[in-house]
C-alpha cells in the first residue's frame, strides 16, 4: 500500500510540475527558446561573408535567408499536434537532436545547396521545439498565476534572443568564419539534450482517435504556400511565383479547416476559436506582429540610410526596445493579476500606438532622445500586448490541446510578421515612390530607378554625381521620411484596431485551483516513457 501511495505522489508531482523542479524546467525551456530565437536572426549579419565564400546566386541567397522561418512556420501545427499525441517531451528532445545536427551541417556547408538544406533542417528542428516549450510550460504550471509569471519570463527570453542574434553574429564574424554563427548552437544542444531528458516531464493529450496525417500534411503545405506568397509580396514580387503559392496555400488551408470540422477527432479542435478569449487572443497576436515587424524593418533602414548610422550603431539604438520588452515580460504576471487580460492587452495596444505616433516626429536629423523614448514605449507596449494575448490563449485552451494551441499561437506570430512586412512595405513604397517620379534636373530614367528604394536612389545619385546627384539624394531622403510618417500612421491605426478587438477578452484573470487527476491504480506503478 505504501509503495502505491509513494508512486502516486511521484506521478502527481511529475504531472503537475510540483516543487522547485518546475522552475528548473522553465530554465531548460527558455534555453531552448533562446537558441531558436537567436538562429532566426543570427544569419542576417553573416550574409555578406556567406556570399563571398559560397558565391550563391540571387535565388539561392534568398532561400538561404528565408528557408529557416518558412519551414519552421509551415510545420508548427504538424509537430505541435504530434506532440499532443506521442508526447511533447519526446518531440522536443528529437528537435534538440535535429537542431544540433543541422547546425553542424550548416557550419561546414561547402556549397549554397548544402546550406539551404541545413537551414531547412534547422527549420524542422525549430518547429519541433517552439510549440513543445509552450505546451510543456502549460502542463508544468497548472496554476494560472505561476504560469503567467513563467510566460512572462519565456517572452522576455524570446525578446532577448531576437536582439542578441545580430550582435552575437557580428561578434563571431569579427573573430571567426561565418560558420561559427551556427557552430555555437552545438555545445548548448549537447547540454540541453541530456538535461532535458533527465528533468523535463512527459505529457500528452487524451490521444482519442487516430492522428490525422492527411490533415497535418495539408496544413503544412497550405502554410508553406501562404507564408512563401506573403514573403514574396513583402519583397514587392507580384508575378506567378507569388500569386500561385499564395492561392494554393489559401485553398489548402480552407480544405484543412473543412476537414477538421468534419472529423470526430480533429487534429486541431477548431471549437477553441468559438471561445471569445482564444479567438480574440490569436487575432491580437496577428495584429501586434503585423504592426511591429514591418515597422522594425523600416526603422532599421531609417537609422542606417537616413541618419547614416553603422549596423552596430543601429543595433545599439534598437536595444532600448529589447530592454523595455524584457521589463514588460517580467512585470507581465503582476500587471495581468491587477488589471486583467482585457485592460492589459488594450492598454498595451494603446501604448504601442502612442509610441508609433511619437516616432512620427522623426525627421532628416538625428534625435536620440526622441528615438529612446519612442523605442522604450514601443517595446514595453508591444510586449505587454503579446504577453497578455499569449497567456489568455494558452490558458483558454484545454490541457490536452496545449500543443495545438501553442502551434496556432506561433503560427499566428509568423503569419502576422510576414503580412506586416508585405502590407507596411507596400504602404511605404506607395508613399515614397510618387515624390521621385519627376525630380527637376534629373533624367526620367534615373528618377524612376530611384523610386524603387532609398538604397537604390543613393546608388543612382552616386553615379550621377554633381548637383543633379545631390538633388536626387536629398529628394529621396525627404520622400523616405514622408513615407515613414505615413507608414507609422497606418501602423497606429492597426494598433488601435487591436485595442478595440481586445475589448472581447475577459475582464479579470480567472485563477482556478489546478485539478490533478490520478491514474487508475493499475497504471500507477508504470515507468515514464523515455524519448
């Protein structure tokens, strides 16, 4: 009898993440997330070195950069729901192993084709890791108040990873070859794999009915086409190679939704979207990322091309945004308990919109104080919004659907980012180009070429030289600043739309005592399934 009781207590602690171990588990999960977040941005600064060494063509270079986020976004639902079936810990550990192997392959790639393949495998590993971290966190922290604190730490680590990527890449490139930006992953994975196997608890859903393989592949193919099309739209491409993947992807996603509604045991329970808190939280994530990512891209261009700052100086100017996001993540649990999801997310959107409007005061001259205030407000407001939305979405989902819910959240994040680049990039181009259609003293062909981008305008101005080149350069700068202001106002409008949407979230944070169900007596003594 005592043996059965002891085993039951052990099982209960393992299932609920009781005791201090759950905070150790959080550390392991945060290390996983940090690696994935860093790898999403670390290659950006290494592109010139990769180009010089491997001599990729324009299409190959595009795939080297985009394959990782494209594959990762496409497979999130597949691996998130697979973890619900076979075990989230198992999928996470397999993701660790694949991420380490793919990092070694990328570090020593001798051709562009091998590097593209390695980046694709990194994307597969990232898709296995990302939803598993959130779904295990949902399982380990059954108490919502503690889970809110854990999600705050988790989101702060994500903000750190995104900012550390370019800085780490720049440091490594100054001392080593470009492959070192991938090689740094391997020691961390070698530590994370045994530590994760030893400390992470296994969890899975109810496992009713067969896993919908056809549905999983349909979702993956549909998301691949949709994300690819959106990314190409963001690059200004409107040809068949953009519209066909976009149309096919949208069609497959519609077919996936219809299939899930017909099945008795769906891959993703779409009834979760009928819950106002869940559907609203997903919409808030999309809108927040839609407003932010395109804005960050344009802000980086402004700092480098208008203010003439170096890449390192640009990264340092953007650091306040990251520090503010970290602070918001760490304070998020306290804010959520005090104000509730509705007021917290709504206030986050409004604060971010205020920051964006403040930044419309940016002009052709450097104003460090304005940028500091604007980026601090932007980082704190946006992270407050994302924290409240993620916490509401994950808490609203049933525990057995945690992997699918986490995958939906991460997919929304990726789609919002891609759509934001396409939409705000199009707004920027529409506001920038007309002012360069006819520049006095500048040939029509040169004016037309300058209308493509500010960087190209500088190249054309350099070739022209003399007074005409100077006039073209100054006009392009003024048009870019005007386009930036228009884009900021559109972004502010989207953020205010998100604030209105957030009014559908619950007013108070419901904190129910976690219920731990013990298994039947015949299952009590069974050992944990190893990965």
